[in-house]
C-alpha cells in the first residue's frame, strides 16, 4: 500500500500549481451531464432593470416611463442601472412625457449637475422664466461673485437669452448661469421642476448657501416654510412687486451676508488658533523658567 504523503511529495508544498489544478478539475465538472444549463449561467445575461419600489405608487404609464432609454450601439435600449424618480408626479397629477418632460426628472443614481461647482457658490438663485424672464435686461450692474442663476421654463412660452446683454454674457461666460431644458407643456411644469431641484440641492449643498426663488407664484411660499425646518435660508422674491434695482440690492445683500458670516467664522478660527498657540508658548516658557531654577539650585 502506498503512502499518500509520499506519493504526492514530488508536487511540493500547496501553492499556485495546486490551486490551478484544483480549479481546472472543478471547472471540468460543469459541462458534464448538463452542458446547456451551464451555458446559461456562464454566457447568458438576461435582460434586467433597476427595481422599482413596491410602495412607489406609480401608474402603468409612469412605470413604463420610469426606465430611461440609453443608446447601446445602434439601438435604443432600457437602462439596466438607473431609473427616473417619478414618485412626485403622482402628487402633481402629471403624466411623464406629456405634461412634464423627463429631461428634468432626476435619475435614481443620485447625480446632480455640477454639484461640486455649486458647493463653491455663495448664493443659488432659481428663476421662473415663465413668470418673469427679464432679469438680465433690468439689472443695473453685475451681481456679486459667487451668485449662481438657474433658469427654468415650461408651458408654451419660449424664453430667449437677451442679445448683446453684457451682464448675461458675463454670467454665462464664467459659468454662473444655467438654462434648464424645457420642463414640460403645462405652465406649472417649471414650478414643479424648481421644487424638485430645490429639494435635491437642499440635501447635498452646505446649509450656509442660501436659496432665492424669483417668481410671482404664491405656491413657493409653502416651499419657503418647509425649507426653514431644514435650517436652509430661503427667500421668495416677487419681481412683479419689487423693481429691478431693489432685486439687485437684495440679491447682493444675501450673498454679502454669507461672505460676512464666512469671514466671522475665519476670524473666530484664527482667534482660537492664536489662543492655543499662546497657551503652548506660555507652557513652554514656564518649563524653561522651572529648568533655570533647577539649574541654579544645583550650582549652589
């Protein structure tokens, strides 16, 4: 009778060769007896999409529209890793693709346009272009640096950027103006899009960045009250009741308040650093004084 350890002694210690033999022998078992079944698991990738939560309360039309289309090769296919967040459309009684364009609906991937860039801003301004779109023509001067303007339009109107407007061209050039794609056919589609984006930005942007909505619609007053609970400073300015000079002053005062708070925070931080440094220096000076006393006593 052979001894097992002596019989495999020529193989050496357990290493890469032994692992290779082990997996090759294991893989040879798969096609035996059920080649077709093994092909399904090894080669086939069944069609799959991102799961829609059971409590989403979506109609059949919204369920069909919740999966975005992506171009794969020459074909338009359904996305396998993302879906549109259409739960809020149920509350607004809007149908996707008809009343509201899917272009302004966020995907469930959690991505927001230029989120990192928005975090560097000191003021976010949402403009309802359907309600009032003549801001740039009436501004007496350029807004403070760090003011980002986001324009929304819907309904049947077609807002056009002002021609030969230095203020608009400057804001657009430095990347402080973004015109959102058309939100839908209904007039309130722009309002709905503003609410959606304000809610999403409130979750991701620092709380010290204030929001301002330029619109005469009174429905935004409820949004202002809701954002107070999240400690977000939000102001609703009615351009039909306030002239352009006053709007310019208010927008700049809001951004100035943020900068003043930042300067105060910096000054407080510097004061704390100086206080800690002085305490360390005083401690170091006491140690030197005690060391001098000890040396004088030793000399005596």
